[in-house]
């Protein structure tokens, strides 16, 4: 039964998501070094709200909270791997600000980044499609929100490839390390999803 239809609003028991090429699984201790390296990339710092500089302790703190967020049903975070190399961490994707509702459906905000060496291979697009499909089919979400800095073409193209639509600009909507920036806002509704 979909979590959204159960009495208690909880996430389903965690299981990996895969389309045969990309594998999404819970990040663990062995991934810490690669997570810290990836999140420390200047492009990730520029376009996300991760701490910068990003340390291994930041990665450890982040990973240690993932299970708690899953249990509390406040966020669902996955590491991105290739199915044929499930030990080599490539990126991170998550649904944050998760609100599970039975009817008329819940909502969340999607966020993602890829380590530099894993980009431009279509893996982020696959990961966004996998998580979005899972969120709609299994969690019953009615709306998945996407936000990005206005010049983040890569993130917008990835999101639009899965069906997300840009809705407008939130003026000074993004708070990033003590500074405010304009922010593009978009969303995916179930009918928009390009499977
Ligand atoms: C956004 C990001 C996750 C995309 O990852 P990716 O694995 O390169 O994405 P994909 O390979 O699935 O890209 C699919 C398409 O998006 C477009 N795209 C990806 N990166 C692009 C770039 N730098 N410039 C222009 N188009 C780009 C291309 O059309 C690409 O297809 P192609 O390589 O066949 O031309 C990655 O660039 C990243 O980690 N950026 C820094 C963090 C970030 O911006 N996160 C999102 C915050 S909102």
C-alpha cells in the first residue's frame, strides 16, 4: 500500500530505487570521503546551500541524520550510484520539506548534485526521474517543487527533461550562507511526469 494511503503518515521501508543504470541507495559511512569531495566542488557550492568549505565532518553529520529524517518522514535522501558499481558514490538526491498527506496528496522539494567526474552522462536526469516517479506513485505526492539560481541551466534542463515546469522567479527567495539571491521556482505535478 502506498504510504500516502496508510493511517500513519510514514515513509515506506527503505529500499533501493533503480532503472537498471542508476541505483539510488542510502549513503553510508564508506561513502563519506566521496560525499565530502563531491559536495566540496565549487559548482555544488555555487548552486546549493551545502556548507562551504565542506568537510568530512559535514558529510558525516549529513549522513547520520538521513535515517532520522526518513523515520520522521521529513526527508527522503538517496546517494546516486551506477547499478554496476554500487560502491562508487556519484551524487546526492533528496526530497526535502516532505509533507505526506492522504488526500489531496502531499508535497516536497527536490534537490540534487553530481560529483564533477559523473556529470554529463545523463545520470542526474535518471535519478530525478526515479525519485519523482517514486514520489508520485509510492508516496502519492501531488506536487514536487524545484528551486534553482536563475543561471543554473544544467539543473533546469535536467528538471525540464523529467517534466518539471518553471513557474516564475522568487525575488531574493534563496537564502544561501547569509546572502539572498533571486530564485527560479518550478514544479512537477503527476500529469507532467515524463516517465
Ligand atoms: C545539475 C547537475 C546535477 C546535472 O548533472 P548531470 O549528471 O551533468 O546531468 P545530466 O547528465 O543528466 O544532464 C542532462 C542534460 O542536461 C544538460 N546539461 C547538463 N549539464 C549542463 C551544463 N553544464 N550546461 C548546459 N547543459 C547542461 C544537457 O542537455 C545534458 O544532456 P547532454 O549532456 O546530453 O547534453 C550537475 O551539473 C551539478 O551537480 N551541478 C551542481 C549542483 C547543482 O546545480 N545542483 C542543482 C541545484 S538546483
